[in-house]
């Protein structure tokens, strides 16, 4: 599904290398988690994969279902099936949440040569999915993320994911700023989307999210590289002993 | 003349080609008075404070600079609406293209007819609000308009007008120099909507004086056409009675020079004035300079005024906003709001704003804000990351930026029509 090979990335503005050779392969149907201390490059990886400006790929590459991701515009990556749930969802005053989502869904469909969703069809689907995520009608009508609480913003991300039905989902610290109940709700939303055709990359600081979204593989990232990979037990090890032991072990 | 020759000469050159129209005694007197006012102030110069950001030279010069006529197959604005159409071609009334000037609850006359007779309400209004609007800031082109306008309509609403009056300004000659003057009286408790659209001429001078009685309502929606080379200097003068409402929205796309002045006086308690505008200019398809100059005077208790002006500019397009709220000593409990914002889509566009508050009452709420900004890159990336292509994502953000001004249009059909025009412009001007 997602194949990252020896990815080196620097900041465009300053000559600073953030990712120093990342190798990662997320298979369809699997959930991979990336954990790591602050500044290890986790969020940079998610931004570079989704096409945010300000980064320069100096070597290596990334493909989604065999297609070169890094050659595509952000909207092409989205249409190709990539989705990033933002750590900090952006507030867009003046753009209604519904209008935004319908524009996005239909833009992706159009880009893939599929038929666009009618207003009625869209309304029916979004109502059902919003209900599952306990998003009320008022939130759908409001401008994108404006005045949403932290939890509402994250649920809105998951709603977008559910509507867009991407094949590769990247969740960037979706658990940050969530209380236990909100985290459960978000995790349920993610779990509902788990299927054989879909890959997940879950970026998190803490093991607790992984209690709710059971990963198949856990990676530890440090200083711009994946330094260790293992099963779910690796997350528990981090939870108990912190990163110091693991980092010392691979140093 | 007491005026320095340097100021009078260009004015006399400007007036040389114009003739004072005939009319009844009162009309001739009103025109003569306007001419005296004009001679007293002279034409505006680049050094005048009020024209600091807009060069009046092409408005002052004796003949209109040529302007190509824009032709399109698209349906004109408001086509779907039930309205009474009054058509002017290059500033001259076109009877054949117009509807009969008959509407229940409304008296409509051509200016020339009204000025040949003694219609008291027209006599009491023609040039009167313009004269009041000459202080504390002079508006020479408005005085010139009052002196020389031959065409226009006088409208008096005595009840609820059943449908809008639609003034249509067609541009047929590349060298036309049009002067229109409308007088509108909305009697106590009456209501009227006036729609204006079209470029009118190569150079267009337009005044509208609107007297709004107690508990009366006046709505005004204007589209200034799509001609790139046209020039316009327009004035709206409005005076409001108690619990009266004045709502005006203007959409401007294209136009080498536009100066829209609005002078609004709230003279009755609990009156309300909302003045809004959206202007979009793309220097790549022709020079664009748009100036909104607004002066709101609060002279009664518990009145509300709102100014919301938004501009979207790119490729060297220029925007200007000069807005003032004057609160007189007796105007307690005034609620005044003023917002002027520009969205610059590239580094070449420019916006200059001069917001002013002058407050002499102590129990008032007045705020003003002026911002200049670019497209929010974070928001743009967020939209693109969800699959919305860059052009469409930019459009969404532009429309979101304009929303606060568009929302000032109460009527849904009109708002939808304006949005369609906006979307069309955006589609044609993808960066």
C-alpha cells in the first residue's frame, strides 16, 4: 500500500535535515503505529507524505499503490487515496463544514473519473456517519472547525475520513488533546473503517490510543529514522520504560 | 471669481462642452446653485486630501477617455426577477427598451419631465441632499452632476412597492460621457428596492438622492458591469427618518476607475443603515482601481450603522477605502461598525484604507477594523489535502472572505444571483 524508501527530507528555509533515511512499508489491511519522542520527525513524515510545502526531499521516495506520491500535488494524493488526519485541524471561517466536505468528496470522485454524489445522496450518507461519531447537525452547518472544541475537531477529522473513504489513512497524534471518552469515540470511528483494503499509519506519543486501535506493527522513530520495529508489545515497553532504554539499545 | 485661476481653468474647460438643461424656474435655480457650489470648490486635485489615493484626472478632463463596450452572451443580472425595468443607453433614457413607468404605490417620472413641472417633493429634494453632503468634505463631481444632469428618474414610494425598480445602464458608444441623477423619496412607512446594473458609459457620473421617511425602508443592490475600460464616479446621498432602514450593496468587477461615494445621514431615532460592497479586480485583464468612500453621520439617538467593504485584488489591481463615522453630540446610544478588508492574491496588488471615527457623544459603541492579507496557506493546504484542487480551494477561501459583505444582501434570490456572478468572475480569473 504505502512504501517509503530511504526518505531524506530537509526544511526548505533552513538547511536542516529532519528525516534521515526512513524506510517503512504499510500493507493493505494493516495498522502500523509510529511512536517516538518529540522532534523525532513523526509529524514531518506525515506532512511530507501529504504534500505540505516547505519541505525538500533530498533523496529516497514514497509510493502509494505503486504510484510516486512525491510527484503529485496534495489534491492528487488525496484523490489517489491518501488521507491525513491533522494534529491541528485548521479553522476556515466562512466555509461551511458541509460545503467543504461535499466539495472534497466530489472533487476526488471527479479526479478519479467517478460519478459525483448528488446533494440528497450526500446528505443521507453524512447524516448517518455523523451520528455514529456523535456529531450533531449544528456542527455540520458551522464553518469548518471554527469554534469546535479539541475533541470536536478530531471527530470532524474522522468524519472526513469516513466520508472520503481513503485507502491509506495517516493519523497524526489524533489522541492529543482528547479525554478518554473522546478518544474512545475517535478510536471506534477508526476501527469501523478497518478493512482488508485499507492501511493505517497511526502516529502517537502514547500507548493509550493503541489500547483502542490495536496496531499490527509498532515502529519507534528517533532522530529522523525508524530505529526499531516490533509487535504491539513494543508500545507497552515504551509505556513502561520510556524511550531511553530503546534508544540506548539501538545507539 | 475668488478662486485661484489654476483651479478654475480646468473646471471651465470641463464645463465648456456642457449645457445647462432647460426646465421650470425652480429647476433652473437648483442647477444654477449647484454650479455656484461647484465653482466655489473647483475640481478635485491630486493634492486634495480626499483624493489622495485616487487620481481624479480622468474624471476632470473635458472629454471621456474611450472605453470599449463589453459584450457577452450571458443573461444579464436580475433576469429572473419580476421587476420594472428602466433602461438608459449611454445615459439616455430608452423608452422602447423600458417598461411602462407604472407601479402600484409608486410614482415614477423621468427627471426631464419632473424638472419641467412643479412636483413639490422632487423640488424639495433635487440637489438638497447633495448640498448637505458637501460639508464637511466637498464633492465637486456631485455638484457638477446636479448642475448638468438631464437624464434620470424621480421616484416616490407611498406604499410597499410590489416589485423592485431595475435601472439598467447600457454602454453602447466608446466615447460616451453620461450624467444621470435620480431622486427617490420613500414616504413614511413605505418600502422600495432599487436595482442598478451596467457600466452606463465610457465615463459615468451618477447621483442618487434618497430621502427615507419614518419607518420606511430602502434597499439598493448594484452591479457595475464587466467593462474593463469604463470609468465611474457615483454618489449615493441618503437621509433617514425615525426607525427607517437603508441597505445598500454594490458588486464591482473590472473597471479602470471607480469611485463610489456614499453619504448617509441618520436623522431620526432608531434608524439603521447598512452599507456594503464587494470589489474584485484582476490587473491582468485591464487596469483596475476601485475606491469606496463612505461618510455616515449619526445625528439621532439609538441608530445603527454598518459598513462592510471587501476587496479581492491581484496583478496590480488597486483598492481604496475611505470610511468615516461621525457621531454628533446628541446621537447617544449610537452603534457604529466599520470593516474594510482586502485580500491580495499576489504581491503586486495594493490596498489603501483610511478609516475614521469622530465621536462627540459619550454613550456610544463604535468600532472599526481594516485588514490587508493574503490567502491563508494553512487553510489552502487543508482543503487541498482533502482533494479540493488548488483553484477551487482558492475560490472557496475568496468566497469565504467575501461572505460577510454578501450576507448583507437580505433577499435570497438577489444573493444567489450575486454569488453566480462572483463565481463566474472567479472561474474566468483563475490565477
